[in-house]
């Protein structure tokens, strides 16, 4: 996929087991083979990062992903959610790496309490919510102090 490919990140609150990763790969492979906009195929791909984050990418250089085509991708992700009993499509959450290195997914609504409790510190890696294209993926993890969470840390 070109570096300009549009990407979406879907974060699970837990790691996927090996058989779940196989299910995801099968489901998304089938979806990607048939993803189209108004009958025109969309070059697309996916990857599972850290056994917990699904990255879905589409090359929009020939045709942009329309609302209907994006809806079809979300339907597929919701089928995965239902089958695996995970939350992928709720965008109101923040993912960070704990001091032990595991990924913690928490509701954004209560994130200030995580900072005040010391669970999230300025150097804590969080998922960068600004990721929009494939070229941004090397910066998927940024420090909390360099994110919108900075307002919760003392100056």
C-alpha cells in the first residue's frame, strides 16, 4: 500500500488469541477482496498490531472510499466484535502502554483520573489519535506529554 493510503485503527480492550487472529485474518481478507466503491474495487489491506490493534488501509488514489463503502467496513468490524465479544468500533477510548508494557484501553471520559492516579505519566506511550495515513504509522505510539493529555500534567 502506498504511504498516502488512508488508515483506520481499531483497538481491542484485550489481546486476540491465535484462533481469533486467524478468524480476523479470514474475515478481513474476504472483506478486502470485495471492498469497492460504486462497483470499482478499492485496493486495501489490513494488519493486526501487538495482537490487539487492527489497522485497515485503503489506497484512495484511484477512487476515494465513500460513506457507503466505509459503512461496509464498519459492518465487517462489528461482525468481528460480535463474534469475539470485543469492542473495536467505539472511538471514545484511549489506549496506552502500562509500565509492564501491556496495552490498556480505557474510556476517554475517565482518562484524567488515570493521569491523576499515576497510571499515565508524561512519558507513557499512548496511541496517536491523529494517525490518518500509512506514512503516519511509525508514529502510532506517542508520549502522553506530547498528546492532548498534556493538559492534565502539571507544567
